[in-house]
C-alpha cells in the first residue's frame, strides 16, 4: 500500500512544470485588449483623418485611417493576427529548443556510430550534450539500453520489447509539448477567413443601405465608405488566414522531422541491442 502512494504524488508534479506559462485563453484576452487600444488610439487618432477627427475621411494614402474605417470587425481580425504572430514566435522558440544544441542529423549519426561500437557511455555523453526533445528521448533509450545489458531476469525478446516501450513512453512525453498551440493556429486559419467575410458582408450591407436611402441621388461618400469597409475586412481576413496556414505547415513539417529523427534513433537502438547483446 505504501509503495503506491508516491506515484499519485509524482503525477501532479509533471503537469505543473508544463502549465507554468500563461494560458492560451488569457493570452487571447490580453491580445484583444491590445488590438482594441491600437485600433482606437493609434489607428483612430485624428491625425490620420481630414478635419483632425476620426469622424472625417481618411487622409489619402494613410493606411491607419483606412483600416480604422473598416469597422468593428477590425479589432477582432487584429486579435487573430496578433495571436497567430504570438504563437508562431512561441512555436519557433519551442521547436528550436527541442532540436537541442547541435545538428539533429549529426547527432543521430553520432548515436548510431557510438552504439555500433558498443560505446554506451559515449552515447550518454552525446545525449547530455545535445539536450532538447530528441536528446531527452535518446537519453532515456540509451539509459534503458545500458540497464538491460546487465539485466539477467529477462530474455532477449522481453528486453527488446522493454526498450521499444521506453522509447514510446519518452516520445509520448515530448511530442505534446511540440504540438501545443498548433490547433489554435490551425483554427485561426479558418476563423479569420470567416470573420473577414463577415466584415465584408457588413460593409456591403452599409454600402447598399446608403444607396437605397439616397433616393434619386447617389450618396457617393457613404457608398465608398461601405465598400472600403468591406475590402479592408476582406484583406485582413485573407492575410491573417494565409499567415496561419503557412505557419501551421512550417511547424508541422519541423515536428515531423524531429519525430522521424526520434523514430530513427529508437529503431537504431533496438537493432544495435539485438545485434550486440542477448
């Protein structure tokens, strides 16, 4: 009974380290507030408009004023853009750390060469030097490799199975951290397009409403404002969506490369043990 008590106590400790950062929901709220402040006090500053007030027309060529006239959907689209930018930077840093301190391909070749020579200690030193997710998974595998060499209680098949399980467990601990927040970027790719379309529809409704209310004479100013609002939202939505799609595909490919390297090392460790040990 007493030997089972430390295990439940150890499990809460690991998530605490991984959830130590700011939650994604809080980040979204902070970025929305920042977007509102930029929209209202920078883009909505009177210096960007004729007559010195944001009630007037934007000064020709002043994009801050033009974007401000995009309407209430603009701050939401700006939040999407800032969120995509923030999480893209965060993923770049995280995946960069996951690679470790040296070239991953060179590290994989080095581990394979060390195990071919049955140099377990050299492989352990290389893992400690590499660090990162690839280094951590390999370190767990090589430590298990070393432990199984002197373990006489298991037969060869059981040892190979235990080695494979160690690699799988170590990988399952590292991969969630690599893929974290990617779903947010993927979601924003679709949501920003829909929000841009919503802003486009709102702008066109205003444009045709101005056209309908003008009676016999066309209110060119109101019509132009409605069309401008529609196009600004379209541009922001499509632009943000494009950035999210590119970022998601880039990060996914980088994670796939790391996963492939981990799988390659796991297979190599297993094959080396099968070749050199019983």
